[in-house]
């Protein structure tokens, strides 16, 4: 079960520990974790996962990267969770990578004299950040993302890994890595073209220009935009509430099939969904849905 503010029972490992011992960096998915950089609340089937460094514009620190993996793994395993909402505390979603992470990466690499081992450590760091960004996509539950304020660099990477994005019209977004002389390497270049198209993705990535939440809706990066944060949050929680009433088995299947379809051709995707429904179609949830339709009552589905 995902944590609900219970006292901390593990310490977030350092980047050095993760890089030096990649095979031992098992993510905990603890039932009683009290995070340093996230705030998690579960209510009526909805897990609200909040980036919680508002004094730092929710910059993505090593503890936050690590805890995102843990939180989404926990949500996948928690039968009380039907859907997740990812958002940022305070005035911003996230200003992107905490710049101290880059200096830490360089210091860890510079400990090695051997060029091959130095590069191996850089690769291990990138693998860790990629795993964190991918955690919303790999979560078995749908993840709705609520974007406001600054949504910069790694924050865009993280948002593209969510199922659906909603935005404050005045939010300011940027695929910022080009201005740091970095090839964006944790997900934007892989996911953004599927969302906004190849040419728009390249233009945003080549220029690093800032664009508004309203433009994000026009490009297809966000589904809907809102003029106030209250309207944004109310709408997202309303959508999450609807999803939480649906068959959990079916919702998990829809997410799995949607991701497979994105990454494969039509014929492969048709065979995949056929095999999925061959395995899962005749379920307790189907019986409850049919009974509800006949009785004109809303079906009630159990957890996982």
C-alpha cells in the first residue's frame, strides 16, 4: 500500500551509491515511506503525487528522482489506488533538473582514472534518471499530469511520460536542454514526437524556446487548458474520479494496449489486443458491468 504520511523507514540513497552499485539499487516500494521530496495522499481511489520542494521551484533533486520511482511502483501495487495525479506544490510544476545534480555526476565520474569506467558511471547516472522519468508510464494505473507555473527541461520529460496532461494557460514550458549544451536524454525526444509530431518536437528541442500553456494545448502536448489553477485542479480531480469508478482490470489493460499501439504497427497492435482480451475478457468485472447495465445501476468494482 502506498504511504500516507507515516514516519520514514528508509533513507534515500545518494547518486554515488546508485551509480557505484546499480545492481543493488532495488527501489523499495515501501508501505511506510515518508518521502523527503514528494508528498503523497490517497483518497477515494486517487493517489495525488506532488513534487514537494516549492521553495526550490520543485527542482528535480536526486531524492525526488528516486522517490518518483518508489511512489509509482507503490501505486501499481496498491489495490486502493485506481488512478494517479502528478502535480507540483506551490507556484510551479517544476523548474527541471536541480543543477547540483550535474556537478555531483561530474564529481562521481572524475573519481575514476580509467576512461571506460568513467563513462560507465555517466551511463549509470543516465539510466537512473531515465528510469525515474519512465516511472509514470510504467505505472499500471493511469497518471494524469497537472501543469502550472514553470515546466522546464526534465519537467517536460516527466510530463510526456504521463497518460494525459492538463495545463494552466499561463504556464511556461521549455525543452531547455539545448541551452545547457545537452542532448535531451531522459525521454522527451523519444515521447514528444508521438505527442506533438516530429517537426514541432524538433523545433521545440532545437530552439529551447519558452511556450505557454495555451500553446501547449494547440500543439497537443496538453489536452485542455484552464485560466485558473482552481479550475485546472477541479477538472483533473473530476476526471480522476470518473476513472476511479471503472473496472481496474480493464483500465490497466487499456493503458498497456495504448502504449503497445504507440510503439508498434497496426497489425501487431491488433494481435496484441486480441491476445490481451483472450486472456482477460471473461472476468468478474465484465459480469458486474453487465449486471449493472441490466439493472440500470452503477457497477462497483473491487481493487486490483
